[in-house]
DNA sequence: GCCACGGGCAACGAATTGGTTGCATGTAAC
DNA sequence: GTTACATGCAACCAATTCGTTGCCCGTGGC
C-alpha cells in the first residue's frame, strides 16, 4: 500500500485538531464570520457588538492566530486582523477526506453484503 | 435582502461551534478516523492502540455523540459506535460558506481598488 | 452456576480555558 | 505638549476539560 491515503487520515489529528479546537468556540467562530465579510479589522472594531471585553476578544484572536486561521499586523496604533484562508482550506479538505473514506467504506460494506 | 446567505454565517456559530469543539481534540479526531475506516466498532476495540484508558475513550465517544458526529447503539454486552455523516457534512458546508464569502469579499475589494 | 468480558457510574485531581480588572505603553490628533 | 485612543501585559478567578482509579452491573460462554 502506498504511503498516501490510508496514513493521511491517521497522521492528520496532530495537525488538524488545533484548528478545529480554535473554531470550537462561539465567540471565535463569530470573529471568523466577521473577518470573512470585511477583511482587515482592528481589535476594537471586532469587539463592537460583542458581549465580552476587548481583552477577551484579543485573546481569542491570538488563539485563532496560533492556529493559523488569522493573521494580525500592527498598523500605527492598531492591530489589523485578516483571515488566513489556507488553514480553513486544509480543515475543509480534511472533512472531505473523511467523507470520501467513509463513502468508500460504506460502498465496500454494501458490496460485501450484496455478494 | 433575503434572510438567507448573510445571516446564515451570523447565525451559524451557535450551531457549529460545538461540532468543531468536538473535533478539536487529537484523541477524538483519531476516533473519527478509525470509525470512518471500519464503521461499527465497540468501545474496547476503539481503545486498542490508544494510550489512554477505556473510560477516557468512552467519554470522548459521548462527547462526539453529543455533537451528533457519532451514534452509539448497545448490542448485546457491547456498544457499537458508527459515524453520523450529517454533522460532518454541515461543518464542511460551513467552511465552504466561509470560503465563498471570503472569496466574494476579496473580489469586491479588488474591484474597488481597480475601479 | 461460574467466570470473564464489555461498559456504566462516581469521585477525584491536575491542567486548561474563558473571562475579568488594573495598569503601563506607544501612537495620533489637536 | 497634552489628551484620547488602541493595545499589550499580568494577576487572578471560576468553570470546564481530560484523565485517572475503584467499584458495580449486565451479558455471554463454558
């Protein structure tokens, strides 16, 4: 068996889990939503309308940045955050892989049952 | 504006965050990987090869079940768990939406800059 | 009937997380 | 230069999470 496909899913957890973990918070997911609409936004801007403190938002942004989902850049006296689509793309691709693998397994089972 | 698209992303966090949170753990993501290969497996079976206790695995499975990612069914003296593809599909769709929205925003910005 | 296997339940502990407040600092604006 | 704004940093707190151990119970095999 080639070192592809099969081990791909087995090796993925270590890389993908942190990304999913970062997305696994309501506040952070909202931030992603906001940032995907209007791309570079400052922390105070992102705090508007939220029910938590600016510091909380700041921490959340650092978490997202740590997972590679977002990137912050200081500009003057404010830090602008923008989406980093690569990480989200990889997460999406992982889910695609699971779907595909699951589909294959199901097809295999079906074939086995019908034989 | 129709009540679709735009509010879709805004309303999503509450529904999607728990799913991502459930996936945001290395052990649980491994379980998903195992279950997507061979579909119905018992808890002890899923514990094999893991470096944590059966109870830990059991708890993780409950978390996944709570998020709708997995479904367990008692069969004799063992509980068989199988993947529930719907939740993962929705997560995937969410990421697709973010991608699309982000792409549109980027296109809009580009158009604005070039005009 | 007896024993081994597969799990559930509960209590507990250590570590992490999500949030706060208070204060310090650099930058923009006037 | 003074003032207001945007942020960083640190300490701290409550709640949750991940994992353990110990014990009990139902089921299956012999």
